[in-house]
């Protein structure tokens, strides 16, 4: 028997605040007010949107508090150093000198898990750069490749810039403020998730009836596309958690 398409209900237990925020932003963009009106679920979507608006206000207020000018400057400094090293390695893959070309390819493979570090949250960016520097310093083959490309000094500067950022970020973290915001998000997130689940239940029910009983192609196609998109957001969110846990397990194994 063919399985009927439906939006899956994810567990948000291990989802970070930034990931939670991004996920619901994407879902609300996909399940638009027009879609809600067309399928008579305006009340469900509005309740979901109102609760998410409260979460958004708490989340963005906390982010704005963290992102002071000196923190942004420190973050930019380390990102520029990382970009320099990354771009240099990527360019050296095409160097006509076979030794330098081999070194570039060796390091480019090692770059893969860290290539988008600058797009992560401040804390995750810090951890990724730490891991990158550690791998470059402790792997003999990678360190020799860095020497061939004369990248030892830039790596030292990157390490120092990352440590400076961490010290500044911790100094500015204002733990009491962050605790207050986190407590607020801790209360709001389950409410947002429950409102989301109500919307999911409605969409899944309408799709099921249309697919099995009324056979309305337009409804099946439109809601089917929405279901696919939301499930893709869910997969991406859960994949990020899996990768994070896998990386932590690998680091624990090294201890």
C-alpha cells in the first residue's frame, strides 16, 4: 500500500535557538497567509504566527545584545583571516608547481567540514575554527602542507584572533541577561511548536482527504509541494544536529 505524503512531526529537544528560529521562519514563509485563507486555516496559522512573533522578539533582542560593535569587529577579523587561508588553499589547487598543487589539494580536503564556519552562530564559529586550527597543527601531513604554502603565520594569527574573540565574547556575555532571555525562549518554544503541530495536523488532514476521497489535483499538488518543503526544512535541521553530535563523539574519542 502506497504511503500517503504528510508533514512529519520533528522533535525540537536538541535544536538550538538559532536553528529553531530559522526553521519556523522558513515554515511560515512556505505556509503563507494566502494558503491559510484558501484552506480555511487562518485561525491556526495566525495563532502560530503570533506565538512565533514573541519568540522572534526575544531571540532578536538577545542577538542584538550580543552583537556589539567590538564583538562584530573581532568576529570580522577572525573571519577575514580564515577567508584568506581558505581562498589561498583553494587557489593553490591549480598551482602549476606539482608540490604546491599537491599541498593545496591536501588542505582543501581538510577544509570541507569548516568551509562555512563564518555562517554559523558566534559560538559555533569559534568551535569550528578551534577544530580547524587543531587539525592543521596536530596532523603531520597537513602541517607540512601548510609549511609548503607558507601558511603557518596566518594560521597562528587566526588562532590568536579566535582566542581574542572568545575572551571578548565571554566578557560581554552578560550572563544574567542571557539567562533571562534563554528562560523566556524556553517557555515560548514549546508553545510555538504546539501551534505549528496544529497547522501540520490540519494540512495533513486536508491532503489526506483530497488524495483519497475528493481527488482534487490542484489541492494535492499545492499541499504536496508544501509538505515536501516543510519536510526538507525538518531534514536539514535534524541533519545539523546529527553532524554536531557526531563531531562531538569524534572529539570525545580523541580525549
